[in-house]
C-alpha cells in the first residue's frame, strides 16, 4: 500500500472513532431502532470531474468511499453511482434521499460518459423532492444541470429553484473564514459549531440567485479572501430550506480530499442526512436578509 493510502485509512479510522461518540449520537438523534434510510449518492460529472468523485477502475472514489463508510453506522445505506437511469420513474421510489456532488447538464453523457437522466427521470427527481424526499448537495452541486450554457435558464431553472443557489465562479484555493450562524443545526454542535467561526482551506464557490426563504447555517466571510471573485459582501456558504415537502441542504465545502477526511465536515454531512430524511428537526427560520444583507451584490 502507498503512504497516501495508509494516511487516508488512518484518518478514516480516527474520524470513525470520533463519529461514534455519544455526543454526536445525541446531536443527530441517532437510534439503533430507527429504520435505515437508503441514500443515492450521485457523482456524475457531465462537466468538470472533481478528484473526490473520480474513480480508478471499479473502486469507489474518495468521497464515495467515505460517505458510504460513515453512513453505515448511522443508519444510512449509501449507494454511490454515476448512472442517471436510477432516477427513472420506476426506480425513484427506492431512495429516501439524494446526495449530489455533480457538474454540468446531467441530461447528457458529458465528461464521464455515464448514462444521463432522461427527461422523465429529471422530472421524477424534482417531484420526489417536492413530495418529501431529502436532498443534500455539496460543493459542485450548484454547478449542475442547465443553469448556464445551452439551457441558459439561470434562476428560472427548476434545479436552481430546488437547491436554492447558483454557482458563479471560484478563485484559487485558500484558507477562509466561515461564520457559524446556526450552531444548533444537526451535526454542528460537536464539530464546526464549537466556536462562532472557523477557518478551512478549500476551493470556495462564489454563489448567486439565493432562495430568499433559506435558513443560512454558515456564512462565507469575504474580508481577507484573495482574488477578485470574492470582492463582494458576505454570502451564504451553507443553508437549509424546504422545497415543497422536501428538505434541502447545501454546503459549498467539499472540493479537497482533506476536507472529506475532516471529522467536522463528516459530522455536518451526517447531520444533514439525518435532517433531510426527517430523523431530526432543525430551525428553518428564513434569515438570509438578516445575516447577509449584501448577498445579491456580485463582483464587477
């Protein structure tokens, strides 16, 4: 085994021990008697393929392996796939929730060449969320479907309306500060939420077209960030909202491999899964205009 592989295994082992703590179990409202939830972790890249979802042969990608492992002991049976046929109307009902780390127009084979969603499958997906299925998106999930390019629907795109925000651009990877707006959100209490703010190195997405009914969980603090793409007021980094009867969560973190092995990030994802699938509740009071009054102002 390579040194890098051994290091990742050690990090996963340490994270697994931390995630088994009683404190996190209480935060997530975990119960061994609760019915297991079947989650589709969709990692198709119709656009740019991120390294955390790139597979080598048949082996699961870095993020696929991590989410599958940490979910297993928390009651989530995670199926990682790039196959858009799993959204067909006769298949969509088998999933309790969806996790997206995707790029581009998923109705095309695109970069990775995996089977795309059909028109019926895309509609079945939106209907499933509106009717109560959970959705968790991270990082490139806001750079997905046809909100730019050929479809060019922008804020009117049904996917952007569902997820609650849209990718604009990103600059160089850098350490940046995130303010913890809601430390009580599931998965934050024993992780990122232990302090009022924290610094993390990642590739930070600049975002727009925010849903005004969102509940901001983490706020991107732009002061001190390097590059013209971040010359704007603070804006939401992580949020939760309802879409019809469905629960929708998004965070712009998740580009780097070491973010995925960060126990605090893993705890946030587990909390999001628990909340989005209805195992725990959270405050969803809309707070966009209060905590990010300049959210709509973009760099020149």
